[in-house]
């Protein structure tokens, strides 16, 4: 009988540990390419990491363009990949806000305000994210679609390339999941 | 004493089973009517279902237009319903991307790239979703607002019409919830 | 031995109660400033609260403008804050839909349809939300960026001002989290 109770307790314990959403962990899909949403995702991510949560960002579709390093150039692109490369923002500092951009004026205003109000810039946010161990994964299919190469992406600690299964595995053990 | 332990174990066991987020299940609100977001929602949904997760998509607002079957025609619409019907994309293959559409050129480019890179088309994604048992629910209030009728919707296994309570019931037992 | 079992049971019980996502609770970031997304967030929030879920809305970025009371005026704003104040919608009834606005025609059509189909208006939804105990938190950093003052915000039961840590604490104990 005592052995039976021990077994049942062990079973409950392992169920508790393996249950979905068990970890203090945040998983986020960064789909949008807009500056305002990039700011939001980074403020949430660095906040979560600072609170001790494991934090994973999965960049996909328009979001991936912000991970390009404007100083890195790669060859071997076909004409369509070159076009995409030129039309999409070359890195996080070329992204613009989703509303009231007004030919760049709105974006400049927001950036000016952020500086004045001591809100961290995109560069600072990525720096802090790296230091706090925020994990960044770039969607392989999106990179392939847009003709982005791994070598033109930013230097970031342990930057990974992955697929939707990677995101889903992370998300299902996370206590918070968001799509931005 | 032994009986008391049994009772406590049973109570813990049932609490574990009934807890929020207990299931390996994904619930998604598909609010957006843009092609890029429809692709993202379908890739996540089919990926989750392929990994064995119960998967439910709740189509609302602009998202519902993508579920219309362009070959089906229904009568009995008033003038405003007819206008909405004409202005909104007639089915998933008429949706356009949210950025860089450039009068359809951007959408055509993305579709061409998807084909070239062997990414499944919207038709194929819906086909696979149906086979994998991804459940689709259309928001009753949205259909009513936009004047869409049940009879003009696509043929899809067990397509349901439901309200926000249906979504919330699904979402609260899901390990992953997303709003796209 | 019996004491050991009791201890183990107690440990399991407290783990169950303290686990992430333990509560029937919904946390939502309302980032968007569009009428259609405001309607969606309020319908989900009032639905959740009506089903007995603890419900928290965290308004940030463009979303905050909808919480301004058009009848309240505050002084002491600088030129940029005044510009933002004029350019952003002055309260929830000045927000417009994200697609097909057509100079306000689309927004008027949607509002007309909502009335005709007996869908609650924004005013009614906020009224109901307040009665059902939906908690509203306004993002401090967003208010600061846009030059909004606490005194120009709507009268709403227990309206709070908070930061990202507040949202994350709520979200990690919630069974549902959404970013709209």
C-alpha cells in the first residue's frame, strides 16, 4: 500500500513537471516589420528576461528584415531576391512606424521622443536582450522566401535559424505566448 | 488514514486534469484579412496539428472573407451586404499582402516565390488542415455584420459557426493561444 | 512514513496552486488604435468577464488614445505633445477601422451595421466592462511618449497606470494571453 502511494505521488509529480505551460517562459512570434511593434516586442522581451523568465523571440515574415545587418553584404542573389532586399528595411534602424509615418516624419518624431524621454533605442534594446539571454530564432522559410542569407544577419549571441516546429515546441511549454 | 491519502491523491489528480491550459492544444483568432497573416496562421495551424496538437482556428472580422467560396452565390442580400460582399476579397485566393502590395504586384511576387520555393499554397494548406483535423469556427457576429451567409462558405470538414464564448472555452484549456 | 506522504501531498498541492497559468484569467495587450481591433478586444474581454474569468486589459502605444476623454482638457503640454494630441483619435468614438475606412465612410458603415444588428457600441462595451470588473491598465511609457496625462483619461472604475512588469505578472498567471 505504501509503495502504491509512493508510485501515485511520483506519477503526479512527473505530470506536474511535464504539463504544458509549466515554465515561467515567454514565446513571441515577431511577424510585423513595423518599428512600433518591434519596440513593443523588445520591451516585453527584455522585461520578461529581467524578471527571470526564459524568453524566446521567433522572427518571421516582415519581422526578419529588422535582423539584417546593414553593414553586411552578400552576393549570389537573383534579381527577385535583390529587389526584395532593396524594398524591405535594411535592418532595425530603417523600420518605420505603422501609422502616421508621413514620409518618415512620424518615425523621426517617435525616435526623437524616445531619446528625450530616456526610452532605450532599438540598438540598446537588442544589446540588453543579448546580455539578458533573450533567445532569437529566425524563421527559415521566411528567409528563404525573401532571399535573406544567414550571413547578412546581425551579430547576436547564439542567433538560430529554425522552423515552425521550433516555435511550437517552445510555445507549448511557455506560460505566455504572443503574436506581434 | 490510508483512505484519506487516497482521497487527497484523487483530488490532486482531478485538479491536474481540469486545470486551465492542461491540453496540448492551440487556439488562434484569425482576425486579419491579409494574405501574409493567413499564410502564417495556416502554417502554424498545420504545424501544430502535425505535431499532434488539437488545433482550433476562430475566424472573425476581416478574416471571415477568406472562408467564402467564390463559386457559391447566395441571394437575399440587401444593398449594404452586397457592397460589403463586393469590396471584401472573395475567398482566400483573392486576399492580398498587408505591405508592398503595389496594386497586386507584391502579392503576385510572394505567390510566385512560394510556388518556386515549394511552400504550400493557400489551397494546399486548407486541404492539409482539413486532413489533419484542424477545426475551423466562423464568428457568428462577424458573419452577421458583413452579411455573409453560411451557404457561401467553403466546403471544409465540420466547419462550425460560433461565438466568442466558444473561442474562450477552447482557449482557456489550450497551452497556446494566439491572435493574428 | 505517513508524515512523509502528507508532506509530499502538501508540496504537490502548493505546486499546483503556484504554477504558471493557474488561473481562469485573461490578459490582453491592446496595442492597436483601430476601431475594429478595439471592438474585438472589448467583445473578448466582456465575454471572458461574463464567463467568470478575471480579465485585464493593458493599453499601450496607439491603443492608449482610445482611453482619452474628449471632454477633458489638460494644459501644460509642449508643442510636440500638442501635435500628437491633435493627430491621434480623441477617444474611442474617434477611432477608425484599419481597412476600407475610405475617408470615414467605411467606419460609418460598420457603426451603422453594429447598431442595426444590435451589436453593443464602444460606449456600451466600456460600460459593461466596468460593471463586470474588467481591469484596465494604461502603459506609463506610452502615455509619457505621447504626452498624455492621467487627468485626460476616461472615468473608469479603478483605472490604473502601469508598466510592462505589471502586464507580465498578470499574463504569467493567466490561462489566456493575447496581443491585439
